[in-house]
C-alpha cells in the first residue's frame, strides 16, 4: 500500500524514480557491453585457432 | 595462498564466477528489502516529513560514490607499484559505477535540498567537493577512452586517481573541518548520540549493504568485460585485424 507522502510526494517519488532509472540503466548497459565483449572475444579466439596463430 | 594470485586473469575470472551469483542475489535482496522497508515501513520525520525517505537512496549512493574512488585509488596504486593488469582494469571498471552513484547522490541531494533548505544547490564545502569528485570521474573515464596504449592510459589515469582522492576524502570529511555549510553531519556514527534513530537506521544499513553488494557484483562483471576486451584486442593485433 502506498504511504501518504503529503506535500512532498513529488520530491520523494522523483528521487526514487530517478535513482531506479539510473541504476537499471547502469545494470542493463553493463550486461549489454559485457555480452558484446565476450562474444567478440569468442569470435576472434575461434578465428585465431583456425589460422593457427593461437 | 596469496592475494596476488588473483592478479592472474584466469584465477581472477574463476573467483569472480564463483562470487558473482551470490553478490547479485544478495545485492538485489538488500536493495529490495532496504528500499522497500524504508519507503513503505518507516514513519515521517517530525521536521523533514516524508522527505526523510530520500535518505535510503541518497546516503548509500554517496557512500558508494566516495568508496568507489577509494577502491580505484587502491587498485591504481597496485598497478603503479606491481604492474598487475587486472588491478588497472578493475579501477577502469569501477569508474562508471562510481560516476552513476555520484550523479544519484547529487540529484537526490538537490531534490531533498529544495523543500528542506529552499534551494536546489548551495556552494557548501561537502556539496562542492562532491561536484568536483563528479568532474574527476568524468575526466578519469575520458582519459581512459582518449589514450590508445592501455599501459600508458593505466599510468596516467592512476595519477589522476591519486589527485582526485583529495576530493573523495574531502567529500567524506569536509563537515568535520568546515563548520559552515547547509549539509548536515554524518547520518551514521559509532557514537550512539549522533546516530539517527533506530527506526531509520536499520533499513538504511540494509540499503547501504545492498548498494555495496551491487557495486561488488558490477565491478566483478565489468572487470571480466575489460579482461575480455583486452585479450580480444591483443588477438586482433596478432591477426592484423580491427576489433
């Protein structure tokens, strides 16, 4: 149940909303960049093995 | 067994893979319980009204913003002294997390300050040193991106990190040696007289633990990403290819 935030509701909800948005963005971008980097490494390791330069 | 074993990327990644699931799960639990308890389960403050609920995000974010820089300082010193690549990459991995936490600290501080102080911003010692810390985070990240050779980038960013540490420490301790300013003293203290009431303290400590565990999980994952990218770039050079 939503607590009664009174006259400060816009400040409290704004602070929580901005924080959750930024934290979710940080986690999502971190995971996306991590997956891309690991996939790039896998591709280039396979190519290195094919070319016998490993 | 020595701590320096984990300077080996293979050993670091093996340890990281074991720690990460626990860290992610504990971080999520800490944040959900800490913020949920703080938002839904604590009363208004007699002076600050419902704005006191902002403490459960503002204090943990500021805590991580300052301590992330301290972690980067330690990792940078290890790089400068012992030349372990994993430590330089861990410092690089922590910087964007610290930057986002600094932004959250500044933003929630401004949102809290407006109804309580009547202003979004004041050139208070603690706020000003925190703003300078934000600029150091931007400069640190930009310097890593600007320099092509990773060892040179690690050297220069490590020196920048040493200089920026003054402002990280000042953000934490400014209230002790500058009495003027709007910002209140520490919310958490070993002195029970100075500490905030238990009703606010317990969810705040849980929230700080959740944010800290999230920082650990993110830095471990991001350091793994940096290690992957470094190895991929090295192999790409060997194949004479662009990554």
